[in-house]
C-alpha cells in the first residue's frame, strides 16, 4: 500500500532491475525465490481478507494501467522479459527439486569437507550487446549471452542525463574531482551511467 505513488509506466531503472533479476543464475534465482516466497507468506499471513482483496485489486489495476500506456517497444521488452523470467523460474524450480533430491540422497554419505571447491572463474566476459559481465560458462558457442539481454534482443534506452552531471562525471568541469570524491553513493553514479560500471 505504501507504494501506490509508483509511476505507472515501467521506468528504465525498473526494467534494468528486472533484467538483472532475470540475469541471475538458476541457483541464485532459486535462493531468492525461496526468500521472496517467505517474505510474501509472512505479509500475506498478517493481512486481513479485506486488505488482501484490496492489494490484489490494486496490483491488477496498476498492471492494466501500465500496460495500456506501453509503447509497442515497451510491450515487446516486457514480453521478452517475461519470457526470460519464466524460463529462469522453471530452471530454478527444476534446480530446487534436483537439489533437494541430491541433499536427501547424500546427506549421510558425503562429508562436506570432502567436496572439492568449485569455481566459476573470473566474471569478465562481456556481452557485446549490453556490456554485462558474465562467467565463461555462460557463453554460448557463438560467444554471445542469453541471460542478460537475449543476445541483444532487449535494448534498454540510455537514460538522459543533465549536461552538467555529464560534464562533472567526465572530468570536463573544474569541480569534477570534488564531485566524484563526494558523490554520495556509487549507486547514484551507476544509475546515471550504467555503461561505466566496472
Ligand atoms: Zn547482453
């Protein structure tokens, strides 16, 4: 209820957040889904029936309003995103089931210290389309990545930034050094210039 001042159309930041969620590996998605389910369950248990009906109705109205305002491009983005999220959710569910079965099978027979450490290697493989960083194992045979932007199919609009901010950040302003040293949070920076994320 506290979030009813949220904008109706999907902002680039929201899309980016959903993309980064969609980008999670199956394992991480599985963990997050469990945590999210728990959180929702807690909330839903403390809700009255009336609150629940209201919440669901509000969600539905917001969704419909959002969809009605979409450009064809946004609609395509949303559908692509939904598809990826569904795929990931299914993969996560499968993984959860497989993990649970494995834990049951192995619980008594394999001491943890005998399991070899596994490393995914450095996360330094850039997607040529969205510049996301990936593990080598995520790279398809054509050296492209599907988890981030589905091989460039999902293209995020570049956020417009005020000229002054751009100058400050590109060290083209006398106060650039001061600005960058005192910028309150790197997160703000990344929000403005996601392509500069290192
Ligand atoms: Zn990508």
